[in-house]
């Protein structure tokens, strides 16, 4: 039998030779194999059946720390089956909306300003240079662009955003009314000057042409064919029918990413909401729709078809309403002042006696019904204008309801817009001249990255390169193991004369009967009654190892347990 005694805390010169500081004695503690084998626990944690709760907590903490060791490792060869390549598709452009310039290249005249506040008379006129500069506001619109495939019809993203910004105003903290070009400026797009067009008429455009053969010319011509789905003619294509001729009742469409289910198309707008379809009720049935509960209280077949329903809102508001089959759509708010317009709309289609003799009501249910007309805000902050033909929304425009202001404007998450000025000075013998060129910058706000997964033999798009092989090096494969047997035991469950596993004993001879047995029989030699917290390793006891984690009281035992947890953490 071999016994190693390791003190968790320094205890003074009297104990030198019997115990030592924990940090300097970690090498004398057992290795990882004592605690785990093949990723599974190789030790039992034993706590006294009559021990203090703090000893039980210490045992639990040791078990948790031991869990960090429950894994296996093996070297594996990476077998690459595919690679992912990416390409930055962000448009390689920046728009510059000109504001001011007195550069010679723009004016054909030497800059004459001898102070910054003299930069007053070279505002852009909105066209290519023609020899004179006039007020910048004459250039309209200021910004036009299209972002493709941003909104959807029934889940099909083919609707573009067509931007038009007709006016942008500058404000300068140095001057209340701008006279000279600002050194820095905030931007404002006034209400009504930013329009987004969404066209829901998506057409099929085709192109067909006969081209001579490169060898035989017109003796052996070939036909070139192309097909495009878009709201605009790409140029030189022929209209070949609609993919979508607008959106109508029963369609789901999106506007700036917000989804709407159209219940009805009105003369100047739409009615949208959640259509739950036809639902059948027996008396007493309760069914829920978007949080609204509908209970069939009574159903009548004769002399008129009608039914009594109890409607309960998600917030607890409740009322009884009677609906008849000759009323058509019934907004519950017209029958109960406890509900707001559009919350619940019901239509009683029929009442009848079922084959089981029970009364049945056939009901159409709609919730959260909203009407939006031209001039209303469909999306918060945006006034909508509908173009409607043949009960379908052909297209709509959204216009900013409020001023959009700031040093940097967010253009629907796709662009950022800000003011910028370049300036120079030229020192001559007795004069300083000032030159400036100012513009509004519009650039993509975030990169557009396309990824592609390739296997051996695939061609990397647009490069001509082919994936020849995929090489992978070795790596360590870690498998987390899950214990299938208990790891913590009471001392009453362990026979100290017939152990079958390595043991971690938590608690001294007063708290743990197994520790007491080892002390009484001379296997443990630490003075546990006076210990400030020790870890004693009995290296070979009947073929197994034993760690005693203890001290003179529960607090000293707790300190020793903390030191063992630290040791286990370093093993992992």
C-alpha cells in the first residue's frame, strides 16, 4: 500500500514532511486515468449518509468538475466532400449627387474665392456643365434607382423597389440660411419627396433572333432565345403574357417586407387580415383564432337561421352576439362596444341538423381585419397610393409621411446617404484662394455576399477553374460521453473491505464512515481533526486508489473540494 498526503492549504512548519502546499503537490495527485477511463467515470464519489449539507454540496461540485473529463479523443483524417466559396456581389459603384463646385475642371474658370464664405455662386444646375451654375434645386429628381426582387407575391420574390427621391435639403450648423457651401451638413428628405414604386404586374418577356453560323453563315443559321420575368421590358424583348397581373382577394403579398393577406380589393384600397375559412360548431364548442375564443352558445334552425356566440378577446374582453345567415359579413364591433372594428368579422353561412341529430352552425371567421385606402399609411411612416384595375392591385406607391433627417440617411436598409465636401487652398504671394467640391454620396449600406458549395469536378462560377481535389489534414475528433451509472454514493453503500472502484471520499472520519475505517486501520495518516483542508491519496488499496477530500469541519472540507475541482479543471 502506498499513501500520499497532500495539504490543500499551507499549515506551517510543524506539518512539513507530512503535508505540503497544494500548488506544489499537484504532481503527487493521481492522473486522469484515476478519474475516467474510455470517457466514462472510473471513480465513485462517497459522502457520509449523516454528513452536513455542505459536504453533499462539495460532493456535487466534484461530480460536476469530473463531468468535464467525460469525453474521448482520437486523431481523424479530414475527409472533405465539398468546399464553400463566396463572392462579393456588392455593386461596385457609388452615386455622387453634385451640390457645388468651383473647380476649374467644372467651371472653366479659375477659382476666385479668397475666403470660405465667398464660395457662394457655383451651385450645381443638374446637368452636364454648360458654362453656368444655377440653384441646385433645379436638378430633379435627385436620385433614382431600382433594387430587384425585394417583395413577393404568394411567396414568389419578383417585385422590385423603384426609388425616386425628388428633393434633398441641406442644413448647416454654421449658417441658418445656406449662402456658401457647408463644410458639413445634415440631410433632409422632406415629407412626400421619397417615393417607392412596387409593381405587382410581372410579365413574361421573350427574345428571339436568328443569327448566322460562324462557319456557314446564313446557310446554317441558329436561333437565339431568352426569357425574362420582370415588371419592365429589358429592352428589345416581346411581351408574352403575365406571370402575375396584380394581386387580388386570396393573394398574399409583401410591402417592404411586411406580409398582407388580401380579403377584398376595394375601389381605392384593400381589406386585409387573417381568413380562417369555414368552421363548424356544435353547441358548446369553443375554438380559438389568433387568440380570440369563439363559443357556440345556442344555434337555431327555425324559424330563422341564427346562432348565439360568446366572443372572448386575448385580453379577456368578452360579449355575447347573435348572428343570422341573412346579415352577410358581421363586424363584431357593430354588435358589441367591447370590440374594435376589424378585430373579429363573422359570417354565418348556415345552420342545420347534423346526422347525429345535433345542431351545427357553419361559420366563416376572420380576425384582425383592416381596411387601407389611398392616402392611409399601409406601412408605418409611408403613405400608400393604390392603382387598381379589375379588382386587382396593379401597383402601389409609398411616399414618406414625415421628413427623413440626419447626418446619414438610411434608404430602406439598402443605401446610406450623406454629405461630403473636398476642399483645397492655394497660397500665392499675397492671397489665399479657396476651392471646394461638394456632393451627396449614396452607396450600398452593406455587402451582398453570394456563397456556392462545390464538390470535386464542379466549376467555380465565371472563372473556368474546376475543383480538382479537396485536401484535408488531421484533426482531433472529440466525442462527449454520457454516464450510464450513478457516480455518487453514500458511505452506507460502500464496503471498505471489498471495494470495486477508485474512490473519492468527501468528509473526515466524523462525517464519512469509510474515511473513519481507513483512519482506524492506519491507512489514512492525516490528522483530520485539526486539518485546515487536505487531499490525501492512498495510491494502492486492494488494487484501487482512494482520494480523501476532508478537513476538521465542513468548511475545511469545502476548501479541499475547491482545490480538487481546480485540479480536475486543469486535467481537461
